C-alpha cells in the first residue's frame, strides 16, 4: 500500500503497549529524505521500541507509519528491502576478513556476476574507510573499525534508509570521529536515522533532532532551531571602550528588541535580541565596526549547547515540535 513518498519515515499516532505499560504513545515523526536524523531520549524513553516497530519486529498497538510510502505493517517485505540496520551490539564472524564478511552478506541480496559483487564490495570498503584493512581478520579490528564494518554491512544492498542504533557508543574520540565521517559521506546515498546518547555527536552531524521522554515525543525540530533557543535570535558581542553611546544607538534600531549589557573591566558583553535576522546579519557588525568609540573583540550569534537544550526539555518540561 503506497501512501506517500514525501518523507523517508512518517508515523501517525504510533503507539505500543506491553502488559499495560505504554512504551510509546502517539508518536508522530517526519523524517526528510537524505537527512541525518538524530533520535534522542533517556533510557526507557521508547527509542528501541520505535526501531522495532519501524523494522517490523513488533506490531503497533495503535497508529501506524510508512517508510518511503510503504506501510510498516501491511508492506513489511517492501519496507525491509529499503532498510539497512546496524544493531547497538553487532556480531561478526571474527575469523573472516572484512572483504569475506561483506561478500557473505552481499550474496543474500545479489545473484549477479561475481565481478559486479566484488565491485560493490570494493565501493563499500572505500565508503567506510576500510580499503587498506580489507584482508585483515576481523578479530584484529578496533572498536571504531568494527562499527564502520557494521555500517558497511548494513548498506551493502544500497538501502534508501539506514537505521543505526548507537553507532558511536563506547568508542574512543578517534573511533567516534571516523564513524561520524562515514555517516556524513553516506547522506548522499541514503537517509540516516540513528539513536544515540552522545549529544556532541548529534550536534556535529544531524540536520534534525527528535527527543522522546517517557514514551512521548517532546521535541522535533531542525538542529539549528533547537540550538537557537526559544528566546529568538540573540547576538553575543564583546566590545572594548566607551560603550554607553553605542549601546543607545543599537537600542534605537527598529529590529533590536532588547540589549542585556554585562560590563567586566574595560570590556562590555552585550546580548542583543533582534526581530529581523536578515537585517541583523547584514548590518549589525557593519554598524559596530564603523563606530570609533568601541573596538569589537567578539561577535557571533548565540547558540545553546545541545546538552543544555536536552536537559531543559527532559527536566523542565519544555516542548518543541514543528
């Protein structure tokens, strides 16, 4: 049953109850095609339940959803043909090499000439950055190399959607960096929907973020929108010199809605709230640079750290949905 193809994933009031415990309540997700979508939430929030529902490993109690227009219940076979999946703790045949493992997986999907299968394996090894380790036994791989191999196995059949469960968990900084780089490269080939608890990773690679808490969707928005904050657009400016006259001139601008000044020694930090972002982007710095009364030390649009936003939503009841 083909309903819509405008989103890679779209759910409608998707719900799941286990023995009178509601694990997921009326989930409405919209995941744009060829995006990197970070799916966040504390332990027990319902992330794993959502993945099981999308993969057809359990059936919803109520509601439903589609993956590239195919119903997750009625069109289970078509859905699975479009998905590549990496579990949180993947298992490998460690006596094999990476090339052998990919060849083993590829033969589940391809029955064509061997030369075409080998070409696909080479492309995958290059894509996940393992071409120089292709013929090493898997038991010698580092944690980051295993995760990149796992991603390669998940996308060997050219899926339109990759679902990754904690792809960079328990990795050292280099391993995490390498996995994130692979994810960024893969966005040209597939939509990436991934669960993680490492908020810094989400901030580096995601386009859109959804946050679950106690089985409910409490936030879904583009990452930059979440990081801007609910206060609107604010610029942080540090100046040196006699700032009082300059501050008064800024406050008189029609698109400046407020200025919070924090003096410290010879410097003053302004938090300038603006109502017209385009005007601020075009004119704010120019006005300051031309002002002989002050020297601009720092200038930039204020952003929140995702960890602060996450805790504000989970602990403070803030609700952000598009």
